[in-house]
């Protein structure tokens, strides 16, 4: 498994999304793309992170960016999560881990003494040409969305 490289084309994807359609990187050419990978729908940190992106969506849109959340949850789970928190952006379902592995966000984690593979909270910024410009790994939620927005606004 390789790690995506900055200033190189971002790994392509085409996944089912909320709103009953698929979203691909190719379909987003011409827009800046913020991809945030999160472990699970409806968990405290993931909910807060998603709400922070939701609350800043107008600034992201004004900066020419599309925000997309990605996790291994099903579309059905995503639709409930999106509706409950009134998210104005789509959530991608990567149940087969293909995109998560392409972006190298699946990591060995430990909880209650048990080891398991799961998504390490990570965010990627892709420019209008599909080039990976910035990445944040091991994301801590407080202040993260503001940091990403600053980077999006600086990408001109």
C-alpha cells in the first residue's frame, strides 16, 4: 500500500454517496475538494467534526471547495447521519475500503485492549486539477476545520 504524495495527482475514486448517486474525483474537476475521512457515523468526535464542516460550508463554498465526508458506513447509515445533523454536503460510503486504502487511512488501532483496523481521522485537500495539495493525519477535531478552510482559501 502506498501513501498518496503531495503535489501529485490524488488517488481516483468513484463511490456511492448520499443523495442516491455516485461521486468520482473526475466529476469534481474544476473544484477544490476537501475529503475528510472519519471512523464512524454518529460517534461523538465524528459528529462534532461533521457539524464543524457543516457550520463552515458557506465559507468553503465561497472559496470554491466541495466538502465530502468518507467512512466505511453504509449509505443507509450515512443518510440517517446526514439528515439528523442537516449536513449540506455528501457522504461517501467506502464499505470495501478501496478509497481508504488508496489514501492510506486504515491503521491498526487499539480499544479496550483489543487491536483492530479502522480509519485514522484524516483530511485531504485536492486542487481544481485533481492534484493533492495538503493532508492532515491523526486529526484532532478542535480547530481542524478552521485550519483546512485557511488552506483552501490560500489555494489560488
